[in-house]
C-alpha cells in the first residue's frame, strides 16, 4: 500500500524497513507530509433495481432472506421501510408515522428481537421529537415475513416501541468533531456487533458547505451507556480527498476484523478495526462512480448492506433511488498523492 512516505532512507519507495507508524513519526519530524497509498479498485456490478423513495438505510436480514430498505428523507414527517428480495421485488411497504417523532431516519439494523434505527437529525430537534442518534426498538416483524421471504401483509403501519435511546454529540471530548462549527453528530449509519455499535458522523450541508466541519468520525460506542470505546477521525487530507461517510455494514467476517463504509462520493472503504490510525485503517477503497453515474456530490451512496450467501454488497443511492448490487473485486489501480500505479486482481 505504501509507495513512499518521505525522504527518510528507510521510508522511501521499495524500502519500508520501519513500520508504518515509525515512518509516519519520522516524516513528521522531517516536516514532510507522508503520501499514503490506498488501494483503489473497480467493483463488478451484478445488477441494479429501483426503489420508490431515496434509500437512507439498508440491512440484509438473513433470517428472512430479505433486504430492508429505510427511506427517511422527509424530516420530521412520515418515514418508510420497504422489504425487498435481493432480486429487486418489493414484498412489503411499511409506514413509520410522523407520530413516532423520529426526525430523519438514516440507518437500520436488526439483531434478534431488537431493531436499531438511526436518526441523523434527532439531537437537532430534541425539544419536540425523540432527540436521539440511535434508537433500539422492539422488532415486531410488521409484515409477518417468514424465513422463505414470503410476507403475509404487503403493507403495514409500524410505530416502533423505543427501548433505549443513544445520543451522540460532536463536541463531546471523546469525539471532538465539527471543528468548532457544527456541534451535532449527524449519525448516518449503524452496525451492531456484540456489546457495541458503530456510528458515523455523515456530512450534511452546513451553511451550504459540505466541507466546513471536519473532522468527521466513525465511532465504536457501548450499547449499555453510549461511551466511546474507539474512534477514527477523518478530514479532507486523511485519505487524500473529501469524505462523506454514510452507510455501514459488516462483510464476510461479520466485523471480526473489517468494517465496510459507504461514502456519498460513491466509494466503499474497507477499514481494519484493529488499526487506530484512520489513514492506515482504510486499506482499500472501491470506486463506484462509473456504476452510479453522474449524481450530486451529497446524493451518492447513502446506505450499504452485505449478503453473506453470495458475498454481494448492496449500495443505495440517494440521488437516483436505485440499489446497485456489486461484487468488490480488487483489480485496477492504486492512488498515491496524485499518481496511479497498477495493481493485481482477485476477489474480496
């Protein structure tokens, strides 16, 4: 992954006799900015299908072999949850009514009898609405769908019963996001793993700017008390480009080692959970721009899910209301500080 960090003889191209962390330290002492190479690949599209509304959250529910697609772009209004087959057939349409008082739902996850709903603007409207960043709710299977993916109902209304509310703040000392400009942690995704959940501070226009309020962090938080166990903070320079991380999912290893992140610039990252440094943790990225096509900067990948049986990833696009089914093959090239080098080919 590393072509050259700086002029230190042990950290130059083809040498790397020191560890990454040691070389980064030497580069800082030399007053030089390290050029970190992130392997950038072109995924293979399997198929795509359209959904009725913009997908803001997505979860593949293995127990029913269905893709649950959350659509929550109507701030403080009704929100919607669809059950789709992985081939793109709608099985059920669920309305989460305005009376549920969730502000802007932006992520969805199911573990056993509990579902988790992200609210990216909950804390902004805390005085009149639920006010959380993530709600644990009782999962009632509103459409009575079974293990074969068949649903007894094609339409339902679901007012979730909240059992626990998690609220994240960008200005909390354990997070430190926003650069003093944006105090809100605009949670845009969720993965639940063991006793923790992962959440990500997505970019939302602030004063008409998409780049005003770095850093933006991915955090690992306790399900018991919302305390922050780990974080990875990103700015426009961390990966060599602007970021707008939104969708989260585990991959084939169930988040034992890796977390996958969908970025609205139509990138998917693979982050190594055991690596604390954000730049080093993102070891690979897949560029979906040729697949997605021309969309507005903040209207790209909004949601992400993974199907273990096939190894396919599902990327929901806000601007087109489409879901692209992709295989994350690692082939093509690597970007390093303005230059590209060719890479190998295999399947992740």
